[in-house]
C-alpha cells in the first residue's frame, strides 16, 4: 500500500507561483509513474504532468512551459512547480503514483488563481 499526502495549495493571484508537494510512504519500490492531475468544478480529472522511473516527463499542452514536475527520491516526494498561473488553473490537484496493476491517489489540494 502507498499513502500520498499533498501540500502547498492555496490562493494566488494570476501570474503568481506555487509549489505543490506530494510525500509518499509505504511500499513504493516498484512505483514506475508519478504524476499530478487536476479536477476543476464540473470537469473531468485531467493529467497535468507525470514523471517516469527513467526520469522522462510529459505535460499537458495547457501547462507546458509554465509547470515543472520533479522528484526527490531520498525524500520520497514529488513536486509540481507552477509558474505564471492563470485563473483556468484553478482546480483540486491530486498526486498519483502508479505501478503495474495499481494506482494510488492523494486526497487533493486546492489551488485557486484569482485576483
């Protein structure tokens, strides 16, 4: 089992920055994908960014160039640095860890971009 705890959300003005953190505990040795997803009110959950075991990353078109996903293996933590935030980035952000046959999700952290 894997437990994920997100932090770092909050209220920020357009153009501002936030860094989300996702701390993992439990059985993470075979985890091969770590990612961030988001869900805005009335919309489906969508991929924001993910990082594979090889270090390869990919991003949603809407955030490429503004967001950066990274990980600290020593701390079992994955980060999402969000710059140049826009009102349309407002959503609950979820951390997801995946391995063959299993997905693990955090409880989510709210990000609100508003003036």
